[in-house]
C-alpha cells in the first residue's frame, strides 16, 4: 500500500509540475510576442509641423529633401489633402485612387509657387503609393513603393544650380543623347544640359532616389522621386 500511495503522490506531483511548466511557457510566449508597433518615432502630423508651403522652386526642393530624409512619403498617415498641398505647394488635390493599399493623387493649381501657374491650370503633379499585401512575395518594387512625378511648368527659376544648392554636387549624371539620334533635348550649352542628374539615398530597408531632366540651357524639364521599402 505504501508503494501504491507513493506512486499516486509522485504522479500527482509530476502532473502538477508539468501543468505549471506549460502555464509558464504560455505566459512567457505571450509576453515575448508583443502587438506590432509602428517603426516610426514621429507621426506624419508632427513631422509636417516643420514644413512650410513652398513659394518658389528652391523651397519645393527643400520640402522634397525633407520628405525623403524623414521617410514621409512611404507612410500611409501622410496621405491627406492638407499634407499634400502643404508639401508640394498645390491648392487642390484630386484623388484618382484612395484605397487602403493603393493611393494615387494629383496635386493641382500651383498659384503662388510657379511663374506660369495660371497658364498650366489643368496640369498637376502625380504621386503614387502602393503597399504590397502581407501574404504576397516581395517583388522588386519593395513592400511599399512610392513614385512622384513633378512638372516644373516652365518656371525659369527651376534650374540645375538650384538643385545642386539643395542636394549637393555629388550626383549621378547620364547623357540624354540617343545612340541613333545625336540631336539634343533642347538647344543650349549648359554643363549639365541635356542630361539626367540623380541622387540616391539608401539604407538596408529603404532605397530612395530623385532625378531631374535638364534642358540644354540648364533649366529643369521635370523631376521624379522613387522610394522602395525592401
């Protein structure tokens, strides 16, 4: 009987011990996997407090540099009418797509920013934001992809020198002359004329670039921004 009682007590103790081990493991696992948090320290609203609506091309470029440096364009909480108008200098926003994982906005009416704003009332800047579905394989565009197309509307102040003043002289330069067509984009003999100049900002998780097409006289024809979260 003593042996039977001993075995019963031993089995009860072992079962109780295993129960507490399982309970402890469950609690520990729950504590080790906290709910997902945003990797951004500041909200888009707080970052935008440091931004002023641009009144000339240089201020617009300074805003673009700020947006790239602070990962502003890749964040979904940035995409409001007021933020887009304030950052890019427009006075109206038209949403062509505004879904949870896919956004396309056109910023319009740049009175107060560009010299020829009244002449180009129908023209705008386009910004595309796309977030890949979590259950899809990561493509070469990254987890989040941003593309911005900026029109200069023929503003004579939007020049290569202004770009260099804001972004520096360490740039990549590509000649626009075609192999089978040596005619330039436009006449002129500016040192960066008829070339594409671009700047790259990269880290292990985000690749960003901004590029400018330069006319022969040194004025900027157009600008593009691309950002990919890898």
